[in-house]
């Protein structure tokens, strides 16, 4: 089995990188930061926001509620405040399952390509 290098994961992400992950404008991320008190990015000396994995998972949860499930901002705030934090786990599980699915599809395609040659 060939050696496979591990991907280097960043510790901090800029607002532009986070916005690109979700295909939204950076201004929306800044707006959500003001609306939802669960998002607390670190700021460097220049005042640039630096997001960690935990912040990104929280943004992913908000994105899931607002953009995918269709909640209003007030409705999403109510869900978060009501203690339904299980949503974090569900969103993370769906994300992990999607990664596994993509990985398995990739293996199948490689296997089919090798067996056809």
C-alpha cells in the first residue's frame, strides 16, 4: 500500500476562507457574529477575525438552520437558546458521513478504472 501523506490542517482561518467554505459573503459571517452569541472568533493585532474549528462548526450549525432548514434568524436563535445543541452533533455526523461517502465513491472509481485497463 503506498504511503499517503496526511493533510496539514490549519489552526486559524480568515473570514474570507470561512465564507468560501459555505459559499456566502464575508459580510454574512460578520452579521451572524453579531446576531448569534455563540460565535466568538479571535482577533489578531490588526483586528482581523481568526476562526478556529469550533467556530466553524458553530457557523456550520447556523448555516444548516438558516440556509438549509429555512429558519428565520429569530427562529434559529430560539433553537440554539432552547438547548437543542444536539443539532451540532447531527450536523457533524452528516458532514462526516458525506466525507465517508465521497471517500468510498473515490475508491470505487479507482477500482473500476484499474479493472477496465
